[in-house]
C-alpha cells in the first residue's frame, strides 16, 4: 500500500508544480519531445469534436512546428474557435471544419470550464500510460482499505488526477461507502485524498448531502495514521448512512400513461433511448450529447443523474401531471440499461407499496421526469387522511431514518445561469402563506391585462434560473429563493405565466434598508428603479445577497444555539415565580383579551421575572428570540422607540427603533407569539414615546388600523401593530418620584397587582440552598411584621412593602446570619431611609429590629 501511495505522490508532486507555476507549465509545454507530441496529436485528432480538444490539437501543432506557445497564443486560438474561423482551420480538412461549424452555439463560452492553462494542458503531462499506472495504484489502495477495515458491504469511487470532470488536478481521492447507497454523492464516505506530501482522511458527506458539520477530515503523514482515523470513523459512517432517506417524484410517462405497466413490472423507467448506459457519461459529456447550454442547471441532466444515482431505500412518488399522485414505492435495485426493451431502456427496480390516485387540487409537482420533492410530509398526510392504515406503512418506511434539510440555493459559477428579483405584493401574494417545495406561478400581465414592467424579462426566464423573492410594502423583506421550473407559457386558468418552485424560505430578517446599505448593490437594477415586478440581477449581486442571508442565518442560529431553546411549562418549572396558578391564569387571560398588561407592585416582588415566565408559558418554550425588553427613563424618546433621524456616514437618514423592528419581526411570523416587555413603564413620557402608536396598541385596532409614521418616506406604507405581539409593562408602586400614570395608558392596559410572597414556595427555595428552617421562618416573621407597619402607614401603604425577591436573587455565599445582614444593610435599609426620609429614627429602629436575634 505504501508503494502505491509513493507512486501517486510522485505524480502529484510533478503536477502540482505545473498547476501552481504558470511559467514552469509553459516551459515544459514547449520542451515536449517529438515522440510524445506525435502520440498526443494522434489522440486529439481522432477524439470526438469538442472545442477544448481542437484547442489542444492546435497547441500541439504549434509545438510540432517549433513555434513557442504562450498564454497570449492560447487565448488567440480560443478566440478563433469561438468565432468559428473556418478559413483558419481549413488546413485540417472538411471533417474538422464541419465539426467546428456544426458545434451548437451556447450562451456560455465553450472554454468557461477551461480558463486555467493547467486544465487545458493537463493531458500533455498526464499521458495514457500514467493514467493506467495511477488507476492501478488507486485500485490497490482501495482494495487494501476494504480488506484492512473489514468493509464487506462497501464499494469504492476512485478519482485520479484527471478529476471528476476531466479538468485535471494535482491530487487523487478514494471514497468508500455502503453498497446500498447507489452513489458516493448521496452517501457519507470514508474518504482518503492523496496529495503531493500529505494525505487527508476521515468522514466526508457526499455532494448531495447538506450536512457540512459531519466533515471530519484530518491531515496525516503516514499510512498507519490514516488507517487508524478511518477505522475509528467506520461505525459513525455506517450509522449515518443507515439513517439516510431521500424522496423523489417520478413521472411514469406523459400524464402517467405508463403507470400500470411500471406498477405491474415493479420498475420505474426513463426514455432517452438514444442514450447509451447513463454510467458511460460524465456531466459534461451528457451536456454535449443533449446539446445543453448549462450542465449544472439543466433539468435534463439532473433528471438523468438523479435517476441513475438515487439510493436503494429511497422513496419514490409517482405523479400524474402537477397535482395528482398515482402511487408510492421504494427503490430496490441499482440503475441498469436494458437494451432488450423497445422503449424506456433505463430502468430501476421498485417495490411499489401503494397504488391509489390522490388529487391534491393544487400544483405540487415539477413538470420534469425525476427530481427531489420537498412535499413528502404533505403527500403522506393526504394519503393517511384517505386511508388510516397507511400510517403504519409510512411509520415502518421511515423508522430510524433521518431526512436531511434541502441544500441551500447557491449561485452557479458557469456564467450561464440567470438571476432575477421578483417583487410580490403581500396584499395579493404572500410568500409566508406557502411552504417549502410549493410550485407557484406569476403572471406576465396584471389584473387589467397589461404587460408587467419589464415584460422582456418574463420572456428571458429559463428553467433552472434562480429568483430572489421579495415582499414589497409594507413588509419590505426578502422572503425566499425560488427556482424557475417553467419558462413563459400559457395556462388555461391564469393566462401567460412563469412557474417556479420555492426552494428556500428565509426566516432571518433581510430588509430593504439592509440591502440598500450593502456594498456591491449600489448599481443594482432593483434599487435604481423599483417600479415593476421582475428585475435582472448579476451573478455577483445574487452572491452578495446570498452571503447576506447566510451571515444573518449564522448569527440567528448561533443565538438560538446559545439560548438552548426547550419546551416550557410553568407548572413543571423548578425556577418559577411564587405566584399561584390562579394568578398565572388571570394574567394570561388578561393578555389574551387586552394584548397589553402592566404588572405593578412594590420593590422585590419579581415583576420582570414574572413577565418573562408568562411569555414562556404562552409560547410553550423558552425562546428569548421572540422576547424584547427595554427600560423606560425620562430621556427615552419616540426616536429611540419607533423611528427617528440618525447620522449615517456623511448624511442623515431615517432609522427604525427597537419597537418598530420588533413589530416587523412579529408581523412576518404570524404563527408565533411575540412579547415586548417594558420595564419601569411609568418612568417614561408615554405620550411622547408612543406618539401615534398609542391608538394602534389597542386590542381592536391590532393589525387593522394603520397610520403613517412621523418620519416615514413617501413610498412607505402605513404602520400597524400586529395582533400576535403582546405588551407587558412593569411598574414599581413605591416610586413616588413619578407623576400618576396618565389616563391614556390606563385605558389601554390592564393593571395587575403583584404582592410579596413569603409562602411555602419561598420556604422550599431557601431550604434547597441550605438555609435552616428556623432561620427561614425568622426572615418571614421579621419581614411580615415590617410590611404590616408599612401598609398601616398613611403615607405609604401596600405599594411600598418589601418583596421576597430581595432574598431569592441572592444565593447563599456565606453563613446565613451574615448573608441576611448584608441584604438588610445594603439593600433594604437604604429603601427604608427613603420611605421615612422625614423620620430617620423610625427607619433605623426598623433596621435594628430586622438585625436583632
């Protein structure tokens, strides 16, 4: 095994020098010996016509004629091939010129994948004899790994220096994966890459698996370390592969007309009978044979490769048209090419489990033959509704299986894919009302029958194009990414329309303001003139927006991970406040009825703590991402809370405040409850802070009444407070430096009193911290006596009593007597001095009583 690795690394060292050093590449190119040149010319003269092969052939001719080949010369030859210069190439005869002239015109340059000179010249340095030698060495290594690691039910996928798409590389790799996973792309692999000096080994998720967190590749210098790494990774890889399952939709002929035949034969089959065995084609070769412009976004190619590579155990849903399902089965056999069949020669064995037509009454299927579907849960639910016995069938089918999330939508780097921006009016068409995988359409004419602006873009849309889905005023946020499934076509019910699949729903808030402030989008067509429905994006602009979405997602996911969100129940919470269950129910009832409450009470009754726990109970989870908290003070303003003018770079612009943004978040997520907690609500100038929103927070006006904000721009929509947002204020009744709360606030909130709770829960908490029973009851007796005196004082009353939180928030850190003395001296005594500011002797007497034995 070590001998084979040494051989490969010797080749890798030579190729890496050529790959990294353009000067060295051209020096060695121009010094190729005559015998090698002659053999290479024969190879590229007889190969089927392909622009890159003609480029290589012409380069070799120049070297043969003792002409120096330079990067400039290579680019000139490329230009002549792109221009189909028949005069220049006539020296090679009619057959070659015919191949050049008949080569189909494509949107992308034929050399888009051959920009690197190393890729163009790679076959000149990696000769057929080298390939045979390296392939043999790789096969020996792979077989040795299978034997040494005892991988009896595994197979291998080996890639030599030519690379997966024949572009050339300076490394080789081997993937080991279970037999039942048809393709390495759809499997977790035991992976080995051999570089010039080192090796990399570990677990790698296949290209089609959206699970980057499972990549565990490390770098090693010797075979023993590699074997140890792979041996330790074996069980994890097997477990991950056993849990995988994918869902595919399959069209058994046009309008399902071959369903009965396929069902009875226990197969699914594809046409493309002009093609040989699918396994004989690379992606680029398929593109050439099928005359496809962009191999990476072609439905034809992805359908063929998906059909060939779908794994044994995957689920297949047979569809009829866009909205009907014929049956469901499981893949049992690998792809085969059956040349004996008169048609549909490309075959997979299927165990069909269900043969029953279900009409979903809306489009859920793409118009292609074989592709992944994101609608499995919806399909399963419909079948169970039709026949309850299917539930057990589906449970057995999915037992211990894991469905990985769909891969995120990424821009293609081939230069041929188009990118678009689609404006959706949320009053007519809301992205939030749809689900992942839904097939939707957008008409090219408005309700009056007039062409939308800019109509020419609707004509240019092609299947595979990607679309940024944006909801316009009042939402003004990116909501999803779509993939075009059908270009402009006529629909009997909708008229002229384009169709697309919802590939990704964007939960993180990406607003219009976020986008306008993002570098690289300054000249984006959308922002120059936003009047219209469909706009063109460059690939760079799409990538910038994609990066912005990813960055926001990473931040959100990190925050959620740090929060460790879990299910919540007040009744099983060991750290719940001391309020009784009846009080809790009353507060929740008030919030549901009024939308706005103020929790009021003396210092230390845990008003803010209670507010958060109420929010958790109403959400049934401890999700702090749906809770926002501010503290009002005398300088707090409308501009801080709602909207105001703030400096930005060298100018000033309108900036939204904390409540405005929180309302927008709640509005975009109507299925969930959001809670805005205002601590010390009576400390702010409420009329000044709320402004015109004072009316909008009323229960019967939530989501219905809208107003134009003070600083809103002319194209901004009116603002409203959503119905799923709840306001919880807290108010310290002992704060007599404040004026009485004004009537406007009183009328819009329910005021709920909270009292000191020196009850059984208080005793239980302190006991759990190691305080003695006598000591706890001594605290209760002393504070209760003090509270009675405060309540009976005509200048104070209940609102000035001492709350239990003074003792609950302070964990035991020293002997209990010292602990209590610290709380009295540094927290309660200053409060009593403020209460009896005109009778210092009285406050001192009460402090002494608290500290007495």
